[in-house]
């Protein structure tokens, strides 16, 4: 069996993080658990373990498919559409 692959690699761009924390949580004064960065536009959002799940909400609003962990020491990426995670 082959490993699943991401078919959206062309959406990865050289982006700069939009904030030094979850951009949306910072606007509303909320807290987050872990940070994710959109590799299409640089939006920094909170993970699904966070109360507001801003990274996933960003995907649903924009259809930007690939995020990366913005946590120190982590280098994985995830494609929402293909449901594939890789290093």
C-alpha cells in the first residue's frame, strides 16, 4: 500500500507569519494551546485543541489547504483537503 500524498503542494509559498500568536485570538483577547501557520498566506491560527480552532476556521473560510506547526521543535505539515500529515 502506498502512503497517501498531498496533491496541493503548489499552494505552499514563502510566507511570513501574520502575528506572534494566534492572530484571531489576539484580536478578541482569547487564549490558545498550539499555533499553526497557513503556508499559502501566513495566517497564524490556533490548533483544534484550542477553544476557538482558528486554523481550521481559516481553512474553511479561505480553502487554503496546507498548514505547518508553528511550535518550536516541530516541523510537520498538514493538508486539510487530502488529510495527510508529513515532515
